[in-house]
């Protein structure tokens, strides 16, 4: 299933296991907020993300995997990943 330029693998009741938001045209410059907060594996590689902010990440409390490779990240806010206790 595709939503907002991302490929989503969903489970029961809209639960999202995997969201692939890579190589978008145009590329994302910020972390997309339309992704379901239940996502476990979020792939945002090969975009043009410039910063990782707490306000972009706090709701993704189920994340175990996050791919931010090949972006233009120059700033990661202190505490940006504070809500991701399961992030590996």
C-alpha cells in the first residue's frame, strides 16, 4: 500500500510494521508526519533531511529500526530520540 509517497506494510487495525519513504521525488526535507505512529521500521534514507527534531520523532515510540542514511542532516536536537526506548 502507498500513502503520501511512502510504502507501508500494515497489520491489523492499521498497525504499521514498515514504512519506506526513500528516494522520493521530490525528496523529503523534514520527517513526514503522515506516517502512523505505530511504525516499527522507518526508512527515510536517500532524501534531503536536514535536521532531526524531538517534535518530529516523539510520537514514534514503537520504533526498533530507523534508516536515515544518505541525507543532509547537519543538526540533531538534544533528546530527539528520547521517546524511542526500543530503537536498535
